[in-house]
C-alpha cells in the first residue's frame, strides 16, 4: 500500500484538473481556508469557484462532509465536491450518498473505485 494515498490522489486530481481546464480556469492545491487547507480549489475564467475535498474510503465510515462544509463556509460557497477514493473490498461495500445536505449548502460526491475486481476474477451474472 502506498504511503499517504490521499496525497497521491490529490496530486493526480490537481494535474488532471489543470490539464482539462487549460485556458478556461485553474486548479489550486492545498489552498488555505480558515484554519485548514482545502485539497483542491477549481476556478473558471468566469470567476466561479469549486471547493473539492478528497478522502479515502477504507471502512464503514464516510469521512469529510463536516470538514468540507466548514471550508464551504469560509469560501462562501453553497456547493462543494467530496471525491472519495474507494479502497474498500468490492464485496459488501455500502453505497455512498450522492448528496449531503448541510447548513452551509449541498455537498455532491464522486466515488472513484481504486480497488476494482480484476476481469480475470469477475463472474458472469
């Protein structure tokens, strides 16, 4: 297992966002927000700001909504993105809500499976 896998995911997301945004905006990693650091801020040339937090899913707990809600408050954003790097074993995974409602606004989630079942181990339904 990689040391600090969340940091590696953060770096990859930052590189991907910078590449995809090109001249239309920018991605800022580890931006200060109050007393913490937002993993990634994505801005567009229009000035629209997206607050993105990355978290690892390892067990039953779903980390991050409270932390992201705080960052959203500090950045005065009513919407934020929580990106999960899902390292859980495929069998028995609990689903992750697609939206969390908080006093600060709406948190939308994206789940990236980083522990998929290899094709050679897949069975036909």
